[in-house]
C-alpha cells in the first residue's frame, strides 16, 4: 500500500433523508471500494468497484459489486482483496481489506459479465456498514434517463477511483474527480453504448462510478432529478498511438442493470 497522509475529518454515513449535495457525494464515496490482487513480481493489480443494493428476485437482500470486467479478468488467482474501511470509536478510519473469491479452484469466474460490454457484477458478502452504504439499484440511470433529463455535451459529472492504486488517505477512500461529457450524440444507447468524459484517466480508475449530484452545474435548463444517479461506469481511457488523450470511455449505467438481470438468472 502507499503511505499517504491521514485525514482526521469524520465522514458521515449515507442517509435516507434529504441531504445536501456534498452528503450525497459522500454516499457514493462510501459505496466505492478498491479491489486488488498481488502479482508475482511484488506489484499489485488495482481497480475500482462500487456496491449496489440489488435484492434477489425473491426479495431477499443482496449486495452486488460492480467493476470493469477487464479488472477481474486480469486477476488470475482465486482470491482478490476488497478494501473495506472501519470507523474507529474516536472517529478515525482504518483500512481493513479482506479476501474475496473471484474464481473457483478450477479457475472459472464467479462473476457475471455482460456480453460485448466491459462490465462485471458479482454478489459479495459485505460488512453491515457497506451493505447499508450500497446505492439503490434505482440510482442507476435507465435507457431513457439522458433524454428525460436532457443530458448533453459539456454537462459535469463526478467520478471516483484509485489512480495508480492511490487512495485519498490511508483509510482507503477513493479519490473524487470531475469531468465534462465530451461526446454527442449520447442516445439511443443501442447505437451509442458508451460516451466520452473529459478527465485524466489512469490505471486503477477502471470500474469506477460516473455520477451526477444536484450540485453539479448544468449547461441546459432542463428539469433534473432531486437525487444523485449513476450515469455509467468508467471502462478505460482513450489512447492514441500509445499516448493518453485525457479522455475516458464511460459505459451507460443501463448496461449495469442488464448485467444484474443476468446475475439474477445465474444458477
């Protein structure tokens, strides 16, 4: 792990009642975790994941981890680590990663990947605090959300991740960045399954949520929802001849919904 400065400010838990925009952002921060696996050369492969509250078809509670499929596919060993965090009695936080099984002993994936999309989902046994922090499935934008809310180029989005494996502090909280939508058209998503976001992307950012909160500035006067929504998942950066363009590819959140539907059908 990297030795980063500690931040003593207590981070409030997400709430079901109305909250200021910064508190809604904290809710997404609480639901975002680092996932990593040790390489044989002593380095670690790091990605970003986030948790959603997606009950099983029979109504039983379930916490689902979402990340980029290539993050898990690049981890060949049976177990990875999820970077859970524990709040101490005095208000400090402790990074407390635990193993999570991602492959069977035979090497088969235990996650579900959406065909033709770089999205993977899997059920996880999360500590109670993280199960409560998981964002509602309804916060994932559906196929009509961008048209309904007139989302367009230049609109500001927020994203969370672990660039180069770094976190915001030794407690393991993700790093928040902002960017603006850099492509058009955005819909229909069958024709445009991903969109571009203008922000610097680094290894470790893959799998992070791209989201909007009521505080984000808009370039249009369209009505907007009064709750945050996940617009998509960061898949990768745009590179041209091996050089970064400072642009990220974001897969629409409606495809995360489809991945969860596939997970529901899994034996």
